């Protein structure tokens, strides 16, 4: 359980950092929001991966495709966040 939590934090930090590099002027700053962004991106990427390819946790928790999916999910989450801030919608 502890290993899963630590790996989620590490993958979340990597995914959030890469997403922030890809999407400039994102409005997110700090280490903790970047990690949270990456973890949210991991859930989004995992859900999309399950819908598209039918893979789940039984295929292995930490894979290259999962990290790429996490980055894609984090970019999508960041774009939605940025679009909602432009419109003045507050969460």
C-alpha cells in the first residue's frame, strides 16, 4: 500500500511537470498542485486507457503506457482547468 502511494506521488509529479511544460501559462504553480494535477491526470489517463484498450490494473500498475496516459490525462485536465478559468467559472 505504501509503495503504491509513493509510486502515485512520483508518477503524478512527473506527469504534472511534463504537462506544465507542454501547456504554458497554465495558472498552476507549486509542487503540491503539480503533483495533484499529475495524479488527476493518472486517473483520467487510466480511465481513457481502460475505455480504449480494455486494460486494467491486472495488466500491471506501472508501465510506460500508463505514464504516457498520465501525461495525456494531465494535459487534458490542465486544458479544462485553464478553459474554466478563462470563462470565469470557479470550482
